[in-house]
C-alpha cells in the first residue's frame, strides 16, 4: 500500500531529490518483505544468520568500530532560538544545520535503495499513539524498526490520507564517517536528520529521537509526558489487584532488568509483569490518575550481564526472531557475551570480527552490545501492554548508579519534592554513550541526553503536570549500586529489587510506616523482607544510611548543577534551600 497523503508524498519526493536513490521501496510490514530484506542483508554481508536450531530466526550484525553507542556530542536540538534548546543540549541554527547537512545528503543514496518506513509509536488505534516516517538506506534499520515499532501499512492506515501530524525522519548510513556524524532534531518542524551512523539510538529514529526528543516537545505543548522510563505491573494474586510503577534510570542502569524481574521465592503472592523497558508516554486521565503507554513494540536491550540468573525473562525473549548487535559469536554461530552465565568458549569471533580466546584479555562482546527482541515474546509481558488507554501509574521511581550518597530507597515528601529529587539525580556514566565510563554526572529524570528542549522548562512542565493529576503517583528514589571499599555491590539487585518494590507498593497502599529523614521517608530496616537473603538487618541499615558529610557534599553538587539553568523554577530553588536546612539541622 502506498499512501495518497499529499504531505507524505511531497516530503518523500524532496528526500528522493536530495539523496538520489536508485530505487524507492515502501515498507509494508509483511512477512514476505521481511524475508526478502533479510536474505538481501545476509547476501551482502550486513547480517549473519545465527544457529537456526538454537536461535531460530535470529540475526547478527556488527557495526563499525567507531559506531557503537549514542554520540551526545554530535546530537543537536535545532530550535530557532538557542534558549529553547537550553543549557544541557547542543544547539545549532536550523537553517544553518539544514544547509550543512544538505551538502552531506546530496546524492548519498546513489546506487542504493531508499526504504520508506511508516511506523506507529504506541499501540495501533490508541489515542496516545503517534505516527512517524523514516527513510533510510540501511536494511539493518528496516529490520530493527520492524521489531521496535508497529510498521508498514498499519501505520499509513493510522495516519490517513490527509493528516500532517507525523514525524519526518531522514537517515543515511552514508560512509559511517565519525567526523561528519550528525543526529539533528528540528522540534519546530517535527523533523529528524541523522547521518553517518548505523548504531541503534542514532538511527532507529522512532526511539530516542522521536519518542523522547521530539515527543518531549509535543508532550509539553499538548499536556502530557514523554519519559525515559520502564513500566511494570505488580499483581497481588490474593486480591487480584495490579499496581503499575514507572522507573527513570539513566542508560544501562537497570530499566530492562527491573521491568522483567522475577520476585524472590518468598514473594509467592506477587507476580511482576512487563509493560515497557525504556520509554513511557503518560497523560492524566479523566479519572484524575496518570496513565502510561509503552510507545515501543520491542526491547533494544543491553546484552552483557543478561543471564538466566540475572534476567531470565530477557534471555528467553531473545531466543527467537532477535537481532544481536556487537556481541561475540561462537564457532557454531551462537551469540555470546560477558555475564551470559556460560563459560567463555575456547574460541570466539569477537565483536570486531577477530579471533578471540579467553587469553585475549579483551572483552569479546562490546560493553554496549545489544539485542533487539519483540516485546510480545517476553514471558512476563503484561496482558495490558497494548491497552490503547495505557495503565494507571501508582508510583514513579528515579535512580541511578551511585557508589555512595543515595540510600537503597527513599520516598519524596510530595510531588514537588519528587520533581526536585528527579531534577538533581546523578549517576555514574556507562558505555551506552560515547565517552568516559564511571564518572558521576547529573542526569535529571534520566533525560539529560533526551530532553528536546530547555531543561528548566522541562522541570516546570513536571511541576505543572503535578497540578493536573489528582491522584499523583508517589515518587521514590532507588539505588541498587552502592559498593563497599573494595568496589563490591552491597545489594544483590536484580530479582531481589522486588524487596524494595514490595515496600513501595505497601507505601502506596498505606500499609507500612517510614522514618522521616532530612532527604525523605526511608524504610525501617526491618520492613525490608530479607527472607532467603544472606543479608542482616544491620546490612540493610547500612544500605539505608544517610551520611551528613556526604549529603553536604551532594548539596554542593546540586547547587553547581542548578547554577547552569537560567530557567530554573523557583519551587526547585526552594526545595534545595529546604533540603540544605534539613541536612544542616540533622
Ligand atoms: P538502556 O537500554 O541503556 O536504557 O539501559 P537499561 O536502563 O534498560 O539497563 P539494563 O537493565 O539493560 O541494565 C544495564 C546493566 O546493568 C546490565 O549489565 C545489567 O546486568 C546491570 N544491572 C541491571 N540491574 C542491576 C542491579 O539491580 N544490580 C546490578 N549490580 N546490576 C544491574
Ligand atoms: C539508551 O542508551 O538509553 C538506550 C539505547 O536505551 S539507545 O537506543 O541507543 O538510546
Ligand atoms: Mn534507554
């Protein structure tokens, strides 16, 4: 099916004139088309078919060595006014950026095929969903978008013959030249131009580019929220009630793992269901609650560390119809990565395509190697994950990697205080973005790389949204990553994080008390269930400890962070002052 929508046809004509492909292929989303494109990608060496017995329908791809993560330094918000991009984004003038990139895109698809991918972010037919169209020269992108979105004819049908409400995405892998790599967003035109990369977050334009950077602009204008959040449901099987929780943790800080966790043995009366693992679109419902959908249809998850012990649901999701990127491959064509729970084989082909043995002393899989897997294959997928109106949210978690400072969990005093906690969030950097790993940086609401407008305005939007929601979700901060002097994790994490979720659910139900501290409400150590765990109440006390000197230092860090914003809401300044006072008095 091709569309007659004139806004689409005009734009495609322009993109064809600019990039001059040899042919244009409209993606319909069919099974036959998938097989054809897979075969072509395998024939030209772009993809490798994995062991069909053990990993049916799975494919493998290696990116260029210089193209393994998001590139925040080359990611731009091109609003007309620089102050609308704000102090945390790279800004470029839209006219200048269009002109510069036009030179790079001219004739870039000569001799190649342009694929036109219509796609929906969100369930088909949902009033919360939005349509995008991505044109690309990459079969890898087509095959990934097929998993990550609802794409093809279904999207053209949803868009209709007249609507101009869709996001334009132009991607060219081009020469994968890092010096001419650009990931540019034009929020005033609902347009994304990406060139010289073939890595996930830079090129699957429905994901971070649309569903967060462009959508955060739309959300602000239209009164909803586009967030870097997982969504999970916890069912109390005795009462039959399910509570939904979202969590914003920075890249590679545990969203996928939390979204799919399996509760420890003691918690027989609970079941955890996955709604989404990376992005949430949320809006206030008529009933006064906040309702959220997962706009994606698949998981683009971190492979290293994923094992039958840490996250069986993720591993089981990837056993078929999955694309693996930059992991290692065994001699019988099975994917392998560090922390998979399988001893390193005597020989592997590593993510660079080189021979690898355990003596190599290098990682066989890239630390940011990923799987792209259909969400519907997840054993824990929620029966409500495609509910057009979403699921009602009872609690919001913020969190990150903090070796010290942040206790295992604490609850904000109010929505406003919760927004402050999110705005001051910090985490140690990971391999998900190019740059140094392990450096503490402020990453408000885990949106530092993804907020498509002035972050001061974004904080204000959060405060305003609180006023539009009658039944505000409770806001918590969690930290699974405290370490001892030897750098060993103090908390077991993964499935055992349920022990903290249980306390959070009980807080939502008014079933458990808490200790009021300078930074928020903290559990009584004995209220965290330790059944089956090798930890004592004293260990929990240590994990919940709030150290005055450390928090005085933290406040200085927050002050320096806030000083960067010229549009910082007064309410957040007041929250910081109040925190300072409470810590001083403690
Ligand atoms: P993005 O897809 O980049 O947004 O990441 P994410 O937030 O979904 O992170 P993910 O769940 O994929 O986890 C990233 C890494 O953190 C993996 O190597 C996990 O094994 C590890 N991890 C996740 N949860 C925990 C935890 O509770 N404790 C510890 N120690 N590590 C964890
Ligand atoms: C992240 O980096 O937060 C991811 C992977 O989820 S990417 O799609 O590359 O952004
Ligand atoms: Mn992410």
